[in-house]
C-alpha cells in the first residue's frame, strides 16, 4: 500500500478534515459569515488569540483554514512539489 505522501500531487485525495486545527465553525451553513461582515478585524483577532496563527473557520458555508501569520500563509499557498 502506497502512503498518500508518496502519490503524485494530482492523485492525492482532498484533505477536507480540519478537525486537528483549533477553531470553531459557528452556525450551520452561515458559519461566521455575519461576524466577518460586521467586523472582520475583530473576528480575525479573536481567532488569532483563541487558536493561534492557524485555525479553522466556516464562512459562507465553506470550511477552511484561516492562516493569519505571513509565514503560515506562505506555507499554505506555496506548493513545494511534495
């Protein structure tokens, strides 16, 4: 059996499980959308204080990782080919 990390990038399964990250999703479907529309700076500051520079959040019904530190954002956006 081949480990996922050994598969070519385009053949790897999607990683939709963010349960290992701190954070909260909020209300079903709308998540934290209303809080983000009301005051995005306060929302991101709250998540940074509670969850650190990388945490999970749900906005407009989409679960995602929130990367609020430049180094983490770079790691999340740059594909090293592995």
